[in-house]
């Protein structure tokens, strides 16, 4: 049996064990714990998909040439936005379980009553369906067009993608803000933050970039994408370094403004997450999401070191998952220590997600061979 086949069977077995554990969580533990874990992992896969789709659109928007040879990697991973469709629709069953604004008596709370025009189940579901349709259409135009261009060699497809990219940025800004406000912020609907959508965007882009870096080196390790060189690695490392700083800036700005204003309806969210049992998690999050990646990539040499980039990418994905855990899990009213239900969901979604990612790496040619700028991208030098 080949190593590839063995790895696939191992991932499949892990996902199956995780599925059994997830079902047991619902039956043995509580539906609340089941749906909380489900939400964390659904958001993780969704944000990786959105982050990679944003990378693809960004290349077309700014007319980047250096990134053309590596674009097929985020294009393939952007298919996670399609996986998010059935996951999101299934996740609608969680509304009556973990979202306070759906509970009986919510209308008696004046804050929730004031938000009832936005926070109601039919409108929530309608926004979910709208976002799914927008993501599917964007994927078809940006990624589907690129795959089609491999056969047709039609430069008009690149022109169409460049024209659509600004519209996608508006779609992305709207949809990632809706995801942040609806799926995460409304778990504690009395709290709000004007830049919460920007905060989730920063984490999503880092996650998508980190996943792309790991997938790129996975292909390189298989003897594929040999045309990609250290100059391309350096730019990926620079993006990862820059958006690590951006995430920390947005996170600190949000915390500082809320701390400075010291308004009861705003500080409650942070009080739960930076005090008591969750205080060490907040410190670990700051370390793994900013301090360690910052110093690991601050030098020029580090940005094109494959080993360093892979380690930082793994850390960045873990940090993004921890960030989602830190945002969502405290609503359970439990401490941060995970148990077998959390392990089960990790096995299910990591096993299934890695299987999907490995399968997607075989979709289309490794290089966007029909792109008219591929030759310039391959010749790129710093």
C-alpha cells in the first residue's frame, strides 16, 4: 500500500472516530456543547476558504504578477467555501439551542427587542443563504474561470476576473461582517463592536494564507511546482508577517477602545475572556498569534526559509483556531479545558478537512497554464 493511500485511510479513520464522538457528545453530553464545538470548527473551515478566495481576488485586483505561479494553491483551497454551504445550512439547527435571542422571553429584554429586526430566525437564515449564493458565484467566476482557462487559453477570462475582483471585495466585506456579527457576536447579543468584522477578516486572511503556504510546500515535497522559487516564498512570508501585525493591531484597537470607554454593555464580553480561567488563554493567544510569528519572521532571511515558513504557518492555523475557541467557547459557561467532545470534533473536522484538501490538490494543473501573465510570474525576481 502506498504512503499516500495509508495517509488517506488514516485521515478517514480519524474522521469516522470523530463522527462517532461528535454523535456521542449530542447524546451523552448536551446539545449546547455539541453545537458550540460544531460552530467553532464550521467557522474554522469557512474562514480558511474565505481567506484563500480573498487571496485569489486580491491578485486580480492589484494586478499582481509574482503570485500567478502559486495561485492554483489558494484556488484549490477556496473550495472550502463550497463545503461551508451544507455545514452552514445544518448549523441553522443550532439557533434555538445556543443563541439567546431565539429563546422564549427574549423580547422582554429591551436590548434584544431593539435588535429583533435583525436578529430573528427567518432573516438570519435568509442572510446565510444569500452569503452562500454570493460565495458560490464568486468561486465560479474567479476559480472556475481559472480552471477553464487551462483548456481555452482565453485571456478574456483574466480580464473578466480583474473586472469582477472589486465587486468581490464588496461581497467579501459584507459577508465576513455578517458571519462575524451573526454566528459569533450574536451568541452574546447584548454586546457589540463596530470593528468585529474587520477582526474576523484579519484572522481569516492569515488562516487562508497559512493554509496556502502549507499546501504549497506539500506539493513541493511531492516534486510538484518546482518552478516556484525562494522569491515567491519571500513574498508569501512577507504577507504572513504583515497580516500578523495587522491582526494584532485590530485586536488591540478593539480591546483598547472598549477598555478606555469602560461601558458596561461593552466590557462584559472581554471581562469573561481576560479574567479567571480564560486569562491564560488570552495570553497564549497573544503569544501564538502575534509575538512568536512576529519574531520568527522579522528577518529578511526567515521570510524565504521553507522550514521556518511551514512552522509559522502551522502555528498561525492553530492560533486562528484558538482565537475562534476563545471567542465562542466561553458562552458555554465552562472553563477552557477541553475534553473528549472537543477531541472528537477535532478528529472529525481535521480528518475530513485534510482529506478534502488533499483531494483538491489534484484538481486541475498545478500552474494556471492559461494565464497570460504566468511567464512573467515565473520570471519574477526580487
